[in-house]
């Protein structure tokens, strides 16, 4: 199952909506206050639109299909589960991104500022990238059992 979710996330990155493309053009490559965002990432059982792992902030973009009552309930359950995992979640309608992307970016900056200045949240650095090559890297020795 995890392989299928990773493949789906990869496929979703290749078939972005116009709103995703526009927002990604504003937040990728550390353009937003030097913060690294990832796109269509697997978090738990969910593939999220955008995430800053260091700030534990998830950004979700919703299209028209999210208007149905069943989809609203599903989105709420998803948000609650992600929050239980320690993430803040903010949602925007695709139309908001397309019509006022600068305003959306401003809201994201405000949320990042709130998270950064919150005494309850500890910002953790991103994990180191994998060594170059096939992505497997070298094996690490086993930890002693006393740890």
C-alpha cells in the first residue's frame, strides 16, 4: 500500500491543477521566507498538497468537488487526523489562489509567523537529504540495545 500511495503522490505532482501550479510557483525553492515546502507529499495515510515539514504546516487546495457534504465531512476528518499528528492545516479554495494568489501567500506567511513565534511548537530541521546515487545510501550500524 505505501508504494501505491507514493506512486499516486508522484502522479499527482505531474498533473497539477492550475491553482497548484500557481501557488507552487510562489512557495517552491525556499521563495517564501527561506522555508522549504514539499508538494503532494505522503503524511500518514494522506497525500497533502503542500507541506513544510520543519514548521509542520500543511496547505490544502480545494476545488469544487469539496462542496459536497460527504467531501466536507471527509476533509474535516482528514484535517483532524493531521492535527493529531502535530500539523497545522490551512485550506484555500482553488478560486482564491487563482484570483488572489498574493493574498493567499500573505495568509500562509501569517500562519508561518504564528507557528514560529508559538511557544508550544518546536521547529525541527528538515532531515538530511539521501546520499547521491540510487537513493538507498549506505547501511548504518545497528544501535546498541542500551539506547
